[in-house]
């Protein structure tokens, strides 16, 4: 499936219907969200949902969430963007990662990590009555867009909330996120987030 084409089709339909739906956008970090917000805020009323209990250590979590809030306070967007923080329940992450600590990045632990975060987004989206939920994760060349969209579609059925198919690295999305990170002076971390992805010094 061409996820970008599917998203283009949906955006086309929304334009014809003159509809601006609400979207709960799970964000992994400020740099990845920058392009996604610039792009999608033209078509959706977005709430950025920061739920990343995978991040280690806690000081890094605090740094990344503050960076996210700073970006939102600076960005000019077509439709207003609001912010919602999830819990930093790192115990849930470690429970999920049990036995997978030494699996290479991109493997089973990462798939489960995507699901942990997307499931929370789907649950909150249903509870709060959002029209769609989505994640910024597919912008990264290191993240598996097929896996992410498979999980998103499965959770959409389970929770009864539409999932926004995406591959945000298309249309030069990743490149644009680097440009926007420079423009806003964003901190770009050098590891994915969890303890097992911290580079050895
Ligand atoms: S490497 Fe990244 S995606 Fe994989 S488990 Fe760690 S934080 Fe999650």
C-alpha cells in the first residue's frame, strides 16, 4: 500500500467536504513532529499527544517533552494545535521489553514499543472523541512504516477510531524536519530513546 497516496486521497476528500477533523497525533519528539505539524495542521485540528515511556533516563524524557512544548509555542500553524502529555509510566515499557533487551534496534522490541505508544494514543482518542489518531514515528528512516501502519490499522478496528495512514518521510518530510529543527534550534537526540538504544561511549 502507498500510505502517502492514501493520505493524499483522504485530504482531498476532506477538502471537498470542507471538513477539518480532529486528530490526536502521537509525537515521539519535537524534531520529528515539526514537519508533520507544518503539513497536517493545514487539514486537521491537532492535539499533540506526548506519550513516550520508553525514554531513558528521566532527565532525557524531561528534556524532550520540554523541547516539544517549546516548539509548539513557537510554531505558526494554519489551525490551532494543542498539547496533551501522557504518563511517564516507564514500568510499562520495561514490562513490555522483558526478554527483548538485547534484540537489535528495528526488531521485535521496537514493534512492541510502537504498539505500546500507539495503543495508548488509540485509547485516549476514543475516550476523548477524536476523529483520527496518528503517529509521527513514520518520518524516521529508521522506523518501519509498514509495521507502524499495520499496528495502527489493527488498533483502529479494536478501538473504533480511524487511523491516519502515513509515511511522513515521503515528500521530503525527513529532510524538511531537519530544516525546521535548524530554524527552531531544536535539540536532536543521537539515540532513539530507550536504555537499550543509548550508544556506547
Ligand atoms: S530502540 Fe526506539 S523504538 Fe526500539 S524499543 Fe528502544 S525506544 Fe522503542
